[in-house]
C-alpha cells in the first residue's frame, strides 16, 4: 500500500456539500461514493442527486434520518438510476419521490459490500485504494466543536450517529490518519474535511464501512 | 434582538460551548492534535446538534475476514 493515498489527487471526489438543517448525511455519503466510483471508472465527475435518495429510499426517513446500508440495499434491489443533481436538486427537506423513465440516463448501483474493519484498518486502506472512497459511520458528537487537526480523543467506537465519506489516508507523519469528507460545508473543519487517527477505530471509523460497485 | 428569550438561550448555549472547548482542548498538546473552538454550531445545544445533524442509524456489518472466496 502507498504510504499516502488520496482520491482527490485523481480528481474523482466532488466538492464538499452542505446538508444544511436536514439529517441527510446518510444520503450524502452514499451518493458521494457512487459519484466517485463512477468517475474512477472513466466517466466525467458529475454530481448525482442526493434529493432523489432522500425522497425515494422509502425505508429511510428523509431529513429525519436514515441508514446507509438501507439506502445501498434499496439502490441495489431496485436498480434505480441516480440522475444528475441538476435534474433533481437538493432542497434540504424531504419531498415526494420523482420517478424517471427507464430510458433516462443515470448511474445505478450493481452491488456493495459492508464490513467491520475494527482491528484491521490496514485492510480498510487496501479496500479504499482498490474500490474507491468508502461510506463510513462514525460517532460525531464531539465534531460539533471541531476546527481542524487529527482527532485522537473524545470519540467512541460502536456508537455511530453520522455518515461520512473516507477519501484517503496519510501514514507519512507521526500520527497516521484517515482523510474524511463531511457534508457540513467548507467552513467546518479542514475546509469541510476531518482527519481521524488510524488505529483503534477512533470515532468508530472502521466499524461499519461500505464500498460500492457500479 | 438582544433582549429576546431566544437570544438569552443561545447565549447560554454559547457559554456552555466555551466551557466544553476548554475540556476538549486539554487533550490537544501534540502538534497535530485536533483543535476545538467556535464554529457555526457553537450556539446550538448538544441536544439540538444531535437532533439536527446526527441522524444516521447504526448499522452492524460483519467483520472483515480478509479471505477471498475464490480459490
């Protein structure tokens, strides 16, 4: 594995988004992963519709919250094609699901994997390099006050409440860390990103990790 | 309105936040440690923050075996 790896260097990660006052982190992380994998496979990097997942993934609760694995399962079972953000734009509130014809262009999910990489973060690094940015669940209670730097304390494992996108890692310094894209805008953290120490599944970053296949 | 109930409540939350920063930063001696301070969430109570932004359901995933199925 390379000592440092960042999918942003390959221009396959969309800019940081802002979910605003809507509990839609679960949809942003899933759509973020699909956008990136679509670009890794040779397509132009395009923003896909988070609002479509929010409105249409019926087992979830829109802005009141949801599960990344339920959303991925819905995408896999229904083979729904995610349309472009410009065709179904983000409103930061749950709405009625808009349907598109089968002939309408979009990106469909073929499969996904979900694993607990606790104690095996090196294997998680391998999966990131091999598969693309990863959807992860974290405990983000202390992130209310986060300004920057590498999180090493004040975070529990096994008490996840927030979904994020892991886009890279860096093991070249004293403290190896994950590079994680959040969906709280660019004024939060390190221009919208948070760094989490690798090892011990800090914030539960390795507890529930999904990779997508298109 | 600085005399409103809302303003007073937000002011109290902000004061609580400042106390919390002191505690959180007391672990931040190393050069690359996380820093905690005032941001766009500083006038929210912890409960409000959780209810607005921490809405992902926990999902248990099987442990990564590291073994390939082929071969």
